[in-house]
C-alpha cells in the first residue's frame, strides 16, 4: 500500500475563510481516496500505475478549491482477484476511514468492491470494469459506473460490423464476468439485427495459447470472429487469428480495444479495425493539453480508463469543494444532479441507477500512411449518442429505478 498526502498550496489560502465552516463537516479535515486495480498483471497497462498517476493529477488540480483540506491517496493491487479486492476495500473502509473507493479493471473485482461499498455506505466509482451488472441487477445507491460497459461497446462496435454485412459470428470469450456480459450483450445486438451466433468458446484470463480456440472458430464457418476479451488477451487473439489463417476467411471484431492495444500491435496489424471508446486524447484542444501533461509524467498517452480515473476523482473533489462535506449521501446527490463536462467528456450525466451516461465515439484504426506521429492512431467514424450506447433509464434493471 502506498500513501500520498497533498496539502493546499499557499495560493489557496484565500479560499480558507470562505469554506472553513463547511470543512468542519469533513471528518478529520482529510479526504481519503483508495484506488484498487490491476497494478502488475494483464490489465496494468490499461489502468495500473499510470491510472494512479492520473488520480494524482486530479488531486493536485483540485487543491486550490479545497482550501486547507488534505487529500490522501491509497493504492493497492487486486491481482485480478475478487477476494483480494473485497478484503482490501473492507480493510480501508473499516480502518482508514476511506471517503472514496475507486475501482479499476476486472468486473468480478468491481462487483465485489461495490458490495462492500454499498454495505458501508461509501462512494464507490468504478472506472475500468465493464459488467453492466454494476448499475443493473447489482446496483446500489453509492456506486457509479463511470467509463464504459459491455453494453455500450457491443452496441457501438457490434452494430457497426453488422451494418457492414457481418451477420455470422463466433465468439472467443474471457471466462469471467466481463467476458460473459460482453458475449451476452453482443449476442443480443446481433440477433436483434438479423445476425446469428454460430458458436463460442471460453478461455481463462491471460490465456497462454489461443491455437485451439482459433481452430474451433475456423471450423464454425463464421465470417466474424468476435473477441469478448480485453488487454493482452485481445492482442494475442488477433495475432493468433492471423497466424492460423482465420482472417483469410473472417473479419476480427475486437469489442474491447483501446489505444494501448493498438500501440502494442502496431498499425500494420491493427489498421482498419473498429473500436469504440469514451475518450481519445486527440479529441479537442482541452483533451490534447491535458494528455500532453499526462504524457510528460508517464511517457504514454492516456487510455480511456486512465483519463476516466482523472475525470472521476476530479468530479468527486469538485463535489466536496462545492458542498463542504464528505458525507456520501450529499456527494452522491451532487454528482447525480450536475452535468459532467471536462477533459473526458462534454456530455456526461450520472443517472439514478449510477450509470455515467455520455456519448461514445466509434473510431477506425489508421493505416501507417495516415498516421502523423507515434500516438496518431485513430480516425473518427461516428458519435454514438448516450441513450443508444447505454440504453435509457427505462431499460435499466436496477431496483433503485424500478416502479
């Protein structure tokens, strides 16, 4: 566990008188944020240490508005194990008086943390997990699902592939909550649009070999190979599909892919592939300026999840500054009643079920000839409105919004 404490800069002293009485409602005059994600394994490049650095940036940027309030960041590695995520979350909430629990990648770990946060009545914002169960069947009043979901990606990428004639699918699916939700959501989109699923096979997290799965995919005769996985599993599956000749007869549809995977594969391999994301560093002047600051600290452009880490913590601390309290119910009310417009998105709203709904973007990976620099990787195809990507509140299965 690493702890980082930030005190307000001298320039912020002018704020103290204005907010001092409100700060009496902040326990110990300290906000404690706990970040639990994959720090060393399969998804560490997508979130991990650089996600923690994005959170540090958010804390530093928020300090002038917080006056004399200190902010402490705790960081832990859940190793993609739900029991470790749950036990660490419980430890921090019980022993460290944690105010905000930020969850990273891995849906099983995220669902476990959400249960603990709901029990303890503390704000939990999950960034990197994708299971829509977080704001559907397993929603609670204190959980926000921030960056994306399998529903949004399936509806964005899956629909685009179907519109281009890709009707017959075979899935290679990560065998845990994330992959299961992904295949289920994509199958719903496929069948609703006249397509069929010819079969599927499940693989363990961080699979060492995809050869047997590719043979099954090839034998199915499907024209679309749907990858319901993420991170290096997606990269290795795409490479195996090329190696075993699957791509001679079928197109690969990687439902979850970010610039980290594109950069890892290289444009020679990834060019022409479609991907959906909530954030791309080259969106506008504001995102480019923030991404450059991030690059100077990390040597990498931010993924959707790392930008989401920054945005979510920024919005939480903005709520603390505005309300003068760390009371979870007050903070949740504030977050659900204010639009989110920052470097991450200009269109975000946190719905009553806890889903942060915002417009997604569908991109195509550039060819090497189109790219003008090492991180110039994507070109915009279309924008997918929030109510299409995430569905509406009326579609939610969350008991909090059921009549």
